[in-house]
C-alpha cells in the first residue's frame, strides 16, 4: 500500500449543471479527471452541487437574458465552446437551476451523475432544450437509463429537495470561488485549487505539489515522533 493511500485525499469538483462556465470547462475537467485517475489512483474524485438559482416559475427578465447571452458569447470567444442560441427563441427561460441539480442527485444514486450532467448540458447548450422544465429532465433521465416514473416522483420529493439544500450548505463551507471550483481535501483539510479553463495541467501540477508536500511533512512527522520516543 502506498503512503498516499494511507491518508484520505479527495478532489471535489463544485458545479451546477446549468452553469455555462462549467460547460466551457468540461474538456479541461475531463482531461484533469483522467490524469488524476491514471497518475494519482488513490485520490478520490467527488462531485458537489453548488446550486445557482432556486426554483422559480417566473419568466427570466429580458435584462438577465441579455446578461446570459453575453456570457455565452464570451465563453465561446475565449474557449471555443459551442452554444445554440436558438434556445433564447424556442424556450421560455427561467432563472431556476435547482430542478437540474435535483436530477443530478437522483442520478448519483444510480452511479449516473456524470451522465446526467452531460445530458443536461448538451440539451441546454446544444439542443435548445430547457432543463428548468421537469419534462426535459424526465426525458433525459429515460435517455441515460433511469426509470422515468420513479425519477419523476423523486424529482419533486421533499427528501431530494432537502438533500440538495444540505449539500449546497455544505459546499459553501468549502474555499470556493464561484462555479466551477476545485477543492483538494487531505484528511479533512481543504485547499482551493486554481482552475485553468485551457491548461488543465496547471491544476494537476498544483494538486501533485500539495499532496507531495503534505505527505512529506507527514512522513517526517512520523520519523520525528519515533526518534522522540526512542530517546526516552
């Protein structure tokens, strides 16, 4: 067993499935995640929901729509991310991401959280579908292999809503700076990782450096305690 496996090391990815910057970050996150799996196999990857916007039936204001459109254009220009702007004509936008967050929690129970995230993102940003609508989420649940009837019941259940609120509360105790965010936790001690949208290697190098430093300090601490014990 490696020294690394003797401590609890976790990288948390803080996201909202309807966060446009999370969509822009997706290629880099996939590359970073793969590097962690291959080169740091003892590090656990955890997905945590941040929750952008609570449930609302109110139409999104024209001002907010323009702000979000501008954000999409900025991400497309900076990162080359694809967006389907037909969404703003075909759908009735609402500032409400909690339904999509609950969908991800339900999918997590079946080990399908990552599949649900990408299904929501592709529906929203590429296919001009509205993930604020339950009908859209139920169709996506069926698409990724979940039972649509059971999913539909859970989507509006108080239990899932409370689970979401608890997770959001816990997430906001971490050292995050908006969404997406990365947090490295070693034996319960948290440190924010700098996030690069185009150069995932920078985040990986920081993670490696912190882990190596922490493990080296821990190893030296064990030696010093052993020497202190032998001297008595």
